[in-house]
C-alpha cells in the first residue's frame, strides 16, 4: 500500500514542478478527491447508491471536485487544482492529467450506446483548464485538449485540439512535444489555428506561382524554338543559288 501511494505521488511530482516534497502532494485536493472517489466507487459497484452519493457530496464539499461514483478511473490520475466535473459513465485511462475547471460531461440520456453518455479518455491524455469533453466520444492516448476547448467528436491519438468546436492543430513533432506538456498546449504563436490557415494559403500560393513560372518558361521556350525554325526557313529561301 505505501509503495503504491509513493508511486502515485511520484507520478504527480513528475508532472508538477510546484511541490518540494512528497508530503506537499498529499495535501492536494485532487489527491483527496481521488481517494474519496475510490471509496464511493466501491459503494456504487456494491449498489449502495445512497452511501456512494453521500461520500461523493462530502468529497465535493471538501475539495470542490465532483467525480460521480460510477466513473471509472485508471492509475496515476492527476487533477491539478480543482473545480473539475467527471460524469457517471466516464472512463479514464492511466496517467491522465486534468486541469482546473475541465469537464467530462454527458449528453441526452437517450443518446449513446448502452447508456454510455460520457467520454472515454485514453492513457496519458492531458485536458487543459476550462476544457469540456462532451458525450460518449473517445479521446485517443496521448492527446492534448487545449484550454477552453469544447470537444464533441472523437480525438485521434497524440492530437492537440483547440477551439470551439475543437479542431486538431498542426504541431511540429519535437522532443519537447513528445513528452508531457503542461496544460496540454505548446506555448507558441506558430500553433495558432488562424496563423496556420494563413501559412497554408501562402504555401499553396507559392506552389501555384512556381508552377505558373514553369509553364511560362515552357511556353517561351516553344515560341523561341518555333521562331528559330521560321528564321532558318526564311534564310534558306532567300539564300542565292550558286551558278553552274
């Protein structure tokens, strides 16, 4: 038990530079909320729904984090700060990070397969502050959901999503983007969607300009060759014949 606890705490220290010791991590509201959720989840699976809800309400009062007792959570789950909401049928993989104000929300109870109303989050995903992932969708392993993004469709593995509705960003793959990225979004203006659209248009324009220049060169070469042949024929006709 202590070994698993220290392993969990070390996984948080690896993602959060703020704590100066393991003991500080044990005071995090996200750690306490997860601990209370484990109790509530066991009560929920035992069909002791009232007791499970009671523990859930107590945990929410103490931590400002609302995790439904029915939610399934994997190993090393880290909630940085609080005010997070996780719905009943949410399924969270291992090493997932959620920042303050993010939500795993549901849709109309009549939607989804077999009552599944909330998202499934793959291993290692990062959900930034204020982000909302809504409905029975799948967020691939290693995906990053940017701040205040609203995700309503499946997210590919390793994708970075931003905007309302969320769209995938074209992020250059570098060593720093392959590992854990705080808040899930690379801090660079190069990755702004509006800037990307302009850059794509500029690239397309350059390609078209290059192709047009090649076509003009080909046309000029054909004209020059035709003019040279015409000149040669004209010179041959005007050349005086030698007398016998």
